[in-house]
């Protein structure tokens, strides 16, 4: 048996990525490793990233986290999906929920039956067949009582970091406070040997996890991993974030409301609301963005809005030599579908699966990097879809989005759906058929053809089956408590 040569893991950065990495490594591989995390209070964290997707629950399970305690500590609420407003055209609204739509069979997805019904003049809305979507619309929620909902969380990013820090330190992670001034490399191999702090302390390691945010202090500034820019497909490059007091019960979904040069988010937490404006500074000045955001706020402002500038794209290598980048250091696709925290989770999970105990293998590194590219490119395509499918003609920004060329991989999916109503989930892809469907139909992509399996049923039978399904969902939703009431009971909190 080969000896373990990689034992000392140094996590550079203590934002969401750093503490997620430290907590997961300590929980799962702790006895085999010696983990140190370096963070700088002076630099701080990006302070956004509050909306998750259901894989956040998988991550919590991996860490053995008690849900109500986690929700209390992070002031979390439940999330069933995202409400997209003004995307297809001004006035439109659809919910991309985490649910499955209807019942599919081996030949095709449920929506082909629904399209058959629509052609015959009945069938209602596709959303009538999705439990999570109807529950979101009705502001209802429960867990552990009655039919299962697929859900995620909205959480306070700063509190989440603190929660994971406490957990990591209890699991033996050593925290070092200080600003990294220099990254020392081996003169021959270029491998990183130590982080030298501005106070002169050296933190040595065998494996370095770069969680230093957009600056990518190790992966880019030191190892020059390179960056592929996706700004021509995803034109936003700026965000303004601000927190407000809650003005009413928390809804179980994120709101993503399009404006003339991007979109605005609204994320309800227990103690406050996270608000932000995503925009392209080519089409909207920072001052205009600030005014647009402030005008839209409906609660008392708790902090001053601040501009966050970003560059959409990916590092050419997220694992280079003895350094793995996670979080913003690894690349960034804008937050429209709340995928960044998920990518941190997948990245650290993959690192644990491929952990280089006995040394660094180019084959293992290549495997890690290939999987990272595959999953990120598919997420990228899904986000571009929202911009490309707009019918808005009210601003140069939307004109550009509507008329832009998209990656071939996405152009094929759009064509496929337009001609045949076929959608698919590629191997290793995050978003399922139901996600593609909800967004494509939600943004008015009308298929000209569909699978004819619905014609194998007499119309009355099809009508009966569909109305039975939607009635079951309506009944189940009717039996759910309100989201706010459930949240208070579940977390043992009192109303604000
Ligand atoms: C506008 C916006 C909205 C977003 N919304 C969502 C969302 O809804 N859902 C989602 O999943 N994701 C979202 N994200 C992404 C999410 O914010 C990040 O993935 C997440 O916060 C992880 O950030 P990070 O830890 O990589 O970086 P950061 O939070 O920037 O942390 C970097 C850390 O490195 C440390 N550091 C840096 N340099 C040094 C140094 N020289 N010495 C010592 N320490 C150093 C800092 O002190 C800090 O601790 C959003 C991002 C943006 C920009």
C-alpha cells in the first residue's frame, strides 16, 4: 500500500465556499486529514448568495445537520422555486418550481399528453399538474406531514458561514485569521508550499483549496489557470445588493423580476429580505441601477446598497497542480437560478471522491476538471435560455439578448423543443426535463409538434385522467398549512 502523502489541507478563504469545504472535509475525511482555514476579517466575504436549490438538503444530510436548528441559525425560509416576472414579455409571470410535472411514462414526458389536451381545447395550465408549483402559488408549505414537497432554502449568507465555522471548528478545523500576502511555490514544480500572511506567519500544506472569491489568489494570481469569458452570452456584469425589513409573511419562492437591463431579486428570510439588482453596466449606469433598485424596495432599508462587479465565465482549470478552486474563485455564472452554492457542494464532494491521498495524478486532475466543465456548461446554457427566449423589445439590452447567437448545444435544444416538444436531461446535468419545460413554455416557446401518445386514449379518458391529477394536487395543496405559519411552528420562532 502506498503511504498517504497528502494530509495537510489548507483552505484559503472563509466565505461560504471556504467554510462549506472545511466542514465537509472535516466531517467526512477528518480523521485522515489536518485541516486549516485562513480568512481575513479585513477583506470580508462577498456577502450575497442566499437562495439555494434542493441539493442544499443533500449537503446538509452529508454534514448530519438538524434542519430546524440549521434554519434557526441561518434565519432560513423554505423555497419551492423561482417566480420569473416580466421575462417573456412585460406582465408575464411563471414559476420554475422544483417539482415534477404530471406523470411521465417510458415513451415520453407528461407534457405531451397535456399538449394533446390543449389541442383539443382542455387541460388548463401545465402548472396545474405540479404540486410544488401550486403550493408556491398558494404560499403553502409543509415537511414531514402529508405528501412530500421537493424544496430548498433561502438563508442568510453571513449566518450560514458562521454556522459552518462553528461546526468545522468543533470537528477540529484550525482557523487562522490574517491576510495572505504571498503564496510560496516550489521553485521546480510550481506546486504551492505555503501561504505567507502579512504578519509573517507561514501556513504550510500539501493540498490548497482556493476559496478566496473572485480574486482567485492561488488558482489565478499564482498558478495562472486562465479564464474563459462568457460575457457575450450572459451580458450582465454587475449587481447591487441591499437588505430590507420584512413587510409581510415570507413567500416560499425567490422572485426574479426582469427590468430593462437585467433583473432584480427578492429573497425572503425570517428576519429580513435580501434584495438585489443584476445589470449590465454597458446598458445601465451604476446610478441608474441604484435608483431602479431603491425605487422598487418595499421595506425599510437596513444597509446601503453596494456594487459587486463580476465577469461571467469559468477557470480553464479548477484543479491545477496541488490547488483546487471552489466558489467564486472557480468561475461564476450569474445567480439567476441560484446555482453557485450547489456548485461548491458538487466541487467539494467530487474532491472527496477523488481525494489525492497518495499524490497528485494528472489523470485524476483531468477527470475532476472535465466533470467541472461539463456541469458548468450545461448550467450556463440553461441560464442563457432565459435571456435568449425573451420577446421583450423595450430596450437595447433585451434586443441584444433576443437576437444573440447562443452556444450550439443550446441552439439545438431550442430547435428540438420548437419542432417536437422534446426536452432532455443530459448525463451529469443538474437541470431535469421539467426545469427545461417550465422555462421554455414559461417564456413562450411554443412547440409546433409533440408526441402523439395522447391520441392512444379517447379524449374523454384523457380529460378524466388530467382532471383527476390536477384535482389531487389542488386537494393536497388545500391541505397544506401556510408557509409562514409552518415555518414558525417548525423552527419554534415567533412572528416578526
Ligand atoms: C450578486 C450575486 C448574487 C449571488 N446570489 C447567489 C444565490 O442566490 N445563490 C447562490 O447559490 N449563489 C449566489 N451567488 C454566489 C455566492 O455568493 C458564492 O458562491 C458564495 O458566496 C461563495 O463565495 P466565496 O466563498 O467563493 O467567496 P467570498 O465570499 O468572496 O469569500 C472569499 C474569502 O476569501 C478571503 N480572502 C480573500 N483574499 C484573501 C487574502 N488575501 N487573505 C486572506 N483571506 C482572503 C475573504 O476574506 C473571504 O473570507 C451570488 C453571487 C453574486 C455576486
